[in-house]
């Protein structure tokens, strides 16, 4: 999972030029130079926009991209690698899974909600990394309190002749236990840890005209009725320290600031990849609008144009989210999309079908290529497997032959 830098907006750190971005994408995707060039320029424009005055930056809208090409040629991979390179919130959705508002199916606004949830997870992970040392230190102190019950303070004067315990002695004992804890010599000890049972009953409601299910916690509706119950759990020291670390992390992470930053990153750096957009395009000779076609296009249109989407973390503006749509367009043409939606994807790139030589490169050149993957898998069994050039080419030739004689699924073959 991509990790954001503190207070960053999710854009590439540094000043990578489009040529350098294409070079990075070349490490993972074979051919498709035009598609790489288009997304590289779009990403570079985002970096430029961040340097503009706020009033001018607000006017600069992203140039959404429409990728046209058969399946298995790298459309999704180009977008996914771009998002990882940019450290941006990224989601891939299939247009064919959505239905028009009012019908049973997924609401188009759900793509924005899911993107926000992914961004929240990213920001939360970043915050956890920042406060992990402090959380572990706090958890260590709490565990030492459990291992060493507090000693009552000595009276101001003593008449029985008892010698009061010196603070230095208590501190010395605590430090000895701390050293034993860090060395693992207390791992077999068992301690009683108080845990709060925060599970609450929940139910689902339909929010307005949306068919998106929303979990509503009853404690949010009736905060005074349901309180977390404290119960003791007997845990070994390693389990107890991990439990206490998680509790301290929850205390130290400010959920509201996480949500605010996550929404900002979605608005300024989010990328939504809409696959199979050709499946919702009208076909020549079709009669009447289809629930899963023209209606869905008209529902997607305001999100691509720029609108406000309500999420449980707050309102999200989609004006500056980058949309990358892709489709094979075997049975229809991009011009079969409604004109308003066509105009929102001004950059069109056609991806090339793959041939035998391309399959050879795919098997050997990219980082994490299939040959490298299988060598690594066999190495876990103590086997050193090698593939000759002739064997790799024969695999590529068979894949190309099957694609020619049956359905062409590209590199997925």
C-alpha cells in the first residue's frame, strides 16, 4: 500500500519530467508509448497545478483520458503503476457493474466513497508510522505498571522504626524490569489487561435515493445508552504489549484530521480508473435507453464534470479527480457514448495489440516478470529453475497462436 509523506498532497515528490515518468512506466509495461505519454503529461500537469496561485489553480481542470484497446494490452496496468508512482489514492471500477439511480445495483457515487475509504486507510497508516514509537513507549509504561503494582507513598513520619522505600530503589527495580521486558525474559509471564468491548449493534438503512448500504452505529444515534464494557483478559506479555500498543495508537491518532487530509488528497490527487466503459455505450440499432447504459452514462457525467459527493467522512468535490476510462470498443465506437461524456475525456489514446515479440519481453523484461516470479516460487522449495531463451519464445509463440485462433485476451493468455 502506498504511504504518503507527512502533510503531502499525494503527488510525486521531486520534479519528474514526463520523459522520466514514461521511463518508470517502461519498467513494468511493455510498449503502449502513447498511453504512457498521455498519463505522464496528465501527472506532470498536476504537479504544475500545485505551484499555481490558489485562484488560478482552481480553474485548472484535469484532462481526463480515454484508453481504447483490446483486453490484456496494459490499460489497467498503466493506470495502476501511475498511481503507485504518484502515491495517489487509486481505485479501479467496472462501469458495467453500475445501474441508473432508482434501480437495483451499485450507485455510481459509490466509486468516490470507496476512494475516500482507501485514502483514509493510507493516511491512517502514515499517522500510525509517525506515532508508533510513542505508542510503544506508552504501552511499555502501562505494562510495567501491571508488572509492578504501585507502592503506596511512605508516611511523613514513622514511629515504628520501619525504613521507607526509597524512590531510587523503586526506579531501579522498574528499570530492571524494563530491561528484562525488552530482552524477552518476561515473555512467559501472564498479566491481566483491561480491554474495552467497543462492539455495538448495527443495522443498515438506505440513505436517500442512493442504494448504497450504510452502516449506522447505534452508539452514534444513542450515545448515552451504549457504553463500552470493560473486561479483563489474561494475556502473555508479548500479546499484552501488542494489545496495549493498539490501544495507544487509537488514542494518539486524530481521526478528524485523518479524514480531512484524506478528503484533501482525494480531491487534489485522486485517480479513478473506469474500466469497460464501452459496455455502457449505446449500440447502433438499439431501441430506447438501457438501464445499464445511457442512464449510467448520465449518472457518471456529473461526477466527471465535478460535483459534491456526500461520504461518512465529509463532502468530497470531484472537480480535480483524474478519471481514466478504458474499453475495447469491439461492438461499438467511442462516438456511441453520449456527447457530454465524450467531451469530458478530451485525451484519447489507442493501445496496440500485442505480438509474439511483445510476449517475450513481457515474460522477461518488467520488474516482477512471470519468469522471475516462478523462479522465486521454486526457490522456496530449494529448486533453482532457469528458462532458456528458446523456451520463453516458444511460450510466447503458443500464447500468440491461441490468441489468433480463439478469443484474443492479450497478455492474460
